[in-house]
């Protein structure tokens, strides 16, 4: 199906390679594992061994030395084949990007090669029950105890905490000199450290990436666990949040492509009154409209990724891409279900259950309302609402 995004030769080769791996496993593999509570270990291992999970990470730490644009290709193409993996955004994208930008050389050597080859996973711990994803209102604290740090508090809706080897935790730094307002610090906390408790959250999302509440009860970590400088975490966290938004948009774009592809195939094959249903404008026009929306969203994804890779301020582009892609994918998936009629709700066709992931991306990692707040205030210059 012809799209508006024009890949470079290298990205085209990468997209073809991802597609071959995705086709080997397929949407049914994703859905069957999701329904049963299973994981995608074989797929994850193959992606890591093929260099796709770390394609954007520095070569000196086991990565491919490319950019976020290339990781967006990997994530989008997986989703376009019915495999929307949230963990690809969390471990290599958010955590890997933060460590690559702000981690110590020792921390990079310890974690980045294993994140890149898929042998280690890291979960991102920002959101909290009372503050949501508002980093200014984080209540989880880290306080000095000699050379060590003690972390206490709780995090909410932490994706894939059960698969993680370590947690990248955003904390408010207690007793920090300098008088900063709510100074933040970031730590890498192994999941097996005493005082870390992971509690499953029961959701309706059909995905192998489950959600958790994570509690920290006086969790002691050494000075080597601190990322960058204590109290400078707000600047550091944005090394992960813009990639998070861009790559969440890549997942949504892939879901949109998956939905339209399924609907177009069905509309060509399904016949009523001796003609394919796709011959009727009541079917063809809504699908064409959805295709346009998805392609425009895809263009915004790669524009945002390129801006980030070039070192520009990608905040507005990342938020706009996330908003556009989430809206487009939901519209496309709903229309694909409608095109299939009753079959759209059948597990056989692999559409209805995909809606839960698509709908999640409208709320996470940042809600559409917060994107609108950001655009209104930062891009349009309107008065702040919060």
C-alpha cells in the first residue's frame, strides 16, 4: 500500500528486515500470548540479536549508532504486522536514551549492551497514584544515608515491571542543598533489591506488557545507582520523554496501518450482491479518509524523530505526533471493525482486541488533554491553565 513516508535506502532495508521477523511470528502469536498471559521471549531475543532493539544506541556500547528515526521504523513495522510492543518504547527507547545521554561510563557499560541485545530489560517509573505523570509533583523520595541513598514511595501504572531486571526511578530529592523547587533525581534500581515490591494492576488491555504498582520501602542503593547529578533529574528525564512520545506515536501509526490493511483486504474479498463491498463508497470513502489520517500522522512521527536526531527541540513535534497518531489509529481501527461487520468482533480477525492497545495510546504516555495544554501554552502562547 503506497504511503507518504519516503525511507532512505538504509531505512528501507531495516524496515524489510523487521517485516520478515514480524511475519515469522505474526499477529496471532502476539494475541495468543497476550490472552494467555505469556511473554514474547523468542521475538524479543531475535530482535535483540538482530540489532534492532539497540539500533539507536551508541556503537561503543553495543548499539547500532543510528537514531530515533530508525527505532521508529522498527517499532512501527512491528505494530503494522499486529505486534504493538509497549516494551520497545520503555526499555530501549526511554531508559536506553536516558542512560546514553546521562549515565556514567560504568552504568552505560553495565546496561546499554544488554538493553541493546535484549538480554536485559528496564522499566520506567515516573507515574504515581496522586500525581500521575506530573514530574513536578513526584512524592517518591530519595534521601542520603552516608554514601548511599534510601528510596521510599510508590509508582503506579508501571509497564512491564514483571519483565524488568531493573527500574529507572524518578524521585524527589530530600534534604538537597541549593534551595531548588522539588529537585528530582534518577536512579537505576535492580528489581531484586530488598524493599522493592511489584503488585499487578488488573486492566482490560490485551497485551503481553502488563501494568504494575511498584512500592519502594526504604530501598537502599549505592552512589553508583544515581544517574547524572542529584537534583538535576528534571532536565535528564526529558531525554526520555520526547523519545517516549515519538515512539508511542510510531506504535499508533503501525496499528493504523495494520487496521487499514486488514480492512482493505476484506473489502476486496467480501462480496455482497455479487460485488466486493469495497466497491461501495460507504465502505471505500471512510477507509480512504482513515488512510489519509494515518499517513499524515506517520509523516509527523518521522519529522519529530528527525528533529530529535538532529539535536533540535522536538518537544512540540513529539507531542503533536503522539496526538495525531493516537487519534488516527483509533479512527482506522474502528472503521476496520465496522468494515468487517460482525466479523470485526471475532477473535479470528484480530481487530477487536487490538482496540485496547490503540485506546491506551490515546491516554498514555501522555493524555490527549495534556498534549492540548502543551500546544496551547507552548506553541500558541496562550495563558497557562495549570
